[in-house]
C-alpha cells in the first residue's frame, strides 16, 4: 500500500484514512506529502495536520518509485579508514536524514578503477551522487550519465562542488611558524594527482610571496597515511628545516613516530603541523597543531547542493540528458569553507642548535618554493 503505520492502539493508518479525514482524494494526500509545492497551501497544511494527528507516515520507497525517484543518495569515498573521510561521511548522513534521504556509502579503497565501477553501480539506485576526493573523476562523470553529481574537494568547470580554503590554511600555518622564529619549513605532500595537495602547494607559493624571509622546501609526494609520514621523516631531517607542515594529520602522526625513533623530540627539535584537525590530532603525543576544517559541515554542504539540484530538476519537470545533467548553478563563495589554525603542543620556537643529522643535504632532491 502507498503508506501505513500502526497507531498506538494497534490499528493500521493508511493513506485512505488521511484522505477521508482531510476531505481530499488519495492522490492529493500523496502530492501534499511528497511534492507539497504542487498543492494549495491551505490544503497541504490540512493534510499534514491530519497525517500528524493520525500518526501516518508515507511509504517513501513506493511513492519514490512511482515518481521515478529512489529517495536515496550515493556517497563515494576513497578510504573510510581515513578519519577525514569518516568525518565527511557523518556530515553527509546527518544532513541527508534531515532532508528525508537515505545514503548508500561505498569505499573505493583508493582504487580508481573500482571507484568508477561503484559509481556505475550506484547510479540506478540513487537520485544523486556525492563524489568525495574522487581519484578517477572523468571516468566517474562519464558513467554517472544523467545522475546529478556534487564533488567534494575537487573542482571542475560546470560541476557543483564544495571544498575548504586549503591554500589559506597553509598561509596560516607558515605565518604561525614564522612568528615562532622558524625560517626554513619543509612540506610533506600528498598523492601526486591529489587536487587538495595542489591547493596546499598553491598555499606555499602564497606564503612565500607574503613572507619572503621564510624558505619552504617540498620534500616529495607521499601516501596520505601514517606510513607516508614515516617514509618522509628522514628527508625532512636532512632538509635542515626546523619545522614541517604535513599533508594531513595521519602523515603528521607518522612524522612524529619516526622522529621519536631517531631520538628527536617534537616540538623541541622539530615543530610539526598537521592538516584537517581530525580526531587523531588530539590523540597524538604531543597533540598536533593543525589546520582545521569543519568536515561535518563540508559533508552537509554537499548534500545541500545535491538536494538543491534535485529540487530544481523536479520543479523544471524536464529530464536532463547527457553531460548537461551534472551541470548546476555556479559554485559560489559559500561552497568554499573557511579554515582556521588550531595551536596545540607540537609547535614551539626553533632549537638553538640544529639537531644531529638535520643539515641541508646536497644529495637528496628537494623543491624550493
């Protein structure tokens, strides 16, 4: 049946009961609850009041199928073990619940080919997709076809997207380190094809232009996990930097662990700054100074954008075709979330003497920014 609910007295309330009590047809009840913009306000309010009083809830799956909708959104992330994506996911799910949508979450395991397969599989099961830091965005959009898409942490002309101001976050981190007295700062980058890493490197250039007395040295690209930070630590020490900015908090944890193994103290011998302010930043010893983004809000904003696309499509009553389906209103300033620096115990003034082994190397390739 279109919808039903067992009342407290054990009787089943159906759409027919609501229609009879409201004095309208069954189809009017369905429209008032599923597409309220198509019903006169007075009628809609009466139907909603009766439905609430009777304890009726529509069967959204059935009504969605009749209207060509699933009532579900798809979220594709590259790695749910990464606390960054876990936090974004929580934001997506919370906001989707408020808008009456279910969410199918899939983890691509940092595999671009699998990611595209997952997008193709989700397409017929969902009304729209959120692609978070996609690794194969061109192929993903091709298989998404006419399904509305919103991107997180990636921008492509014509595709709605939300992100954070990562470049400004880097400037804030360098400004903080400069104020402490650091004049040589290393950067441990993320994956080579990462859009977020490119924005952080843009931030290094902005920081150099604003603070020309601070030299920043990029030591390479590494996996965005703890092992990536461990792999980069020796290069950071060899660079002669007195402070290091990591691609994310997990990389920063790896740096701290490897530096400790070498007998170096954070922050006394080397200051470390993370990025994202995920929950691991406060579990570190010492707790990490890091650049904070409201990751839950980032996920919620992506859902807002996607639901707005779906509403606009329904209002227009014109099915989208081809690549035009993903095109939405231009991304505005509200779709780039601000960042802030959270200062904790992993940064301090530079050491008065350079730690053993921390001399600029003449053999290791380094990229001065």
